[in-house]
């Protein structure tokens, strides 16, 4: 972990609420039943001000609102948080990741006005009118475009982020043209790394019945995970060198419960739904390692930003010394999956890390 004076970036999860039911999101089970481990909660404006004090904001290069489970625009105080941060540090950079399918036109126009000059709102738009809804269940494609247009016309800088699947891969060029027409600053395409086992992902309704399948794009070069590869996960971790991204970026993550973690991957562990499938053993091992890590720090209160300042949390000796253990002699599966580099390259190791099977 970094020391407080080194801190440059913060990843914030100010809510775990979301109106969408994306099938591969851990807020729900394949788009159907809600995750019972997640109880709805939001940061308040006072939470934000007490944690991101003027002295913290003064030294930051930027922060971004995203998270593992919620959509930041669902938090009623998001615009006020942005305004406060912008006034305290006009040079700060703020990025917001959202599905964009909430709030009024007037709300989006106001958001553009209170953001600092250095900002970006990343809209998740996975296809066009007929395909977007297949993954972004519960969102409204036309409402998102109208919100984005209002934000852009009011001076906001927006990015269109397109997750490519088999059902929407034929629409990439059309979506990119539409993004230019609407005034998006950029258009990015990415593949999902959350397919496990067979290259198709069932989408359930609330009763658990399969309604359809999500499949990867036909040009996806990612290899899918089989039982043999999953059974070798311990060897994969042992043969990994941990090259921590957030350590280099001088970044921390604060989750919806105001707990300070190095990154979003570690923070997601206690709330990840564990299904009785071929990854169950791996995920149970991940949970065990998380609990050991928290115990080594002295308990969850030690990383609670409502009980301790960020400066005091990052000043704790154990926040730095425990990583000698979890990156070296007793490597964490989560760290190996997200930031591991294989010492001796072999295809199975590359496949399991690229797939997201361990932490996706």
C-alpha cells in the first residue's frame, strides 16, 4: 500500500444501488434473483466531505466514481459531491462511470456545469436500440442517448463504452458513427472476461428460468475455462509475480461501506455470490484469504473511513507490511488474477487469468 502523502487517485463506490440487472454483475444472479449479500446503502454528502477533506482533495490528481455493484448517478448527492470537490480543487480530474439511464434532462445539464474542466462521463451503451437491452437489462436506450445529449450540449465531456458480444458485434461501426453524431469525445470497445466454462452465459428471470443466452463475439480470442484449468488455479497463483496496478498508480479504493481497500477486486470479495459450480472451490479460497487479510490488519474497523481518517488508515504499519506476505510468500488469488505476471508462460495460466474466472 502507498503512504498518505503518495496518494494521487481514489476510486469511489458511493452507492451499491442500481436500476439495471446486467446478467454478469454480482448484484444479481444471471440477471434474475438479487444478491442477498448486498444491502442497499449510499454515501451522504457529509460522508464525502468527512472522508475527502479539503487537505485530501488538495493533493489528489483525480478520482472516479464507479464501483463494483452500484451506479453512481443513483446517489442523490453525486452532483453536490462533484461541486464540492471542484470548488476545493479546480484542477482535479473527475470521471463517472454509468449506464446513464436515470435522472432528468435538467439533472444532466446541471452535472455538466458543476464538474471541473478535467472530467469525463463514461456511458455504458452496449449496442443499439434492439440489442442494448439484452445485456443492460432494465435500462432505456433512448433515455440514455437523450441524457447524454443534454449533458454534452451543456458542455459535458462524454465517452461511449461498448461491450462487444455476439448479439451486437455487427453494430460496432454504426454505434461509433452515432457516438460522433451525438458529440461523444471518444468511443471504446471491449470484450467481457466473465464467461466461464462453455462460451455462453444463461440469463435468468426472477424464478430462475433461463430466458436466453449471452455469447462472446465471434472474433474473441479469449480461451474459455475448462475443469482442468480451474483445478490448476493453485499452481497458477504460485507461478505469478504480483505487479500491483494501484501501487504504481498511487490509488486506493473506498467501497459503499466506506471501507478502504487497495483496489476494487479485493473489495468485491465479501459480497460476491458463490454459486455451486466449477469455480466454487476457488471462490471459497478467495473468501478465506480476504478474511485472513482483514484479520491481519486488526479487523474491519481499521479500514473504516468513518472511524479513521485516510491519513491514519494509510499510516498503519500493517497496511504496508502485510503485503510482503500476500504478494510474496502467501500470494492472494485475487491479486494474482488481476495483477499477476506468470514467471513461466504456459497457455493454461494465460487462459485462466484472461478469463476473469477467479474474480469475475
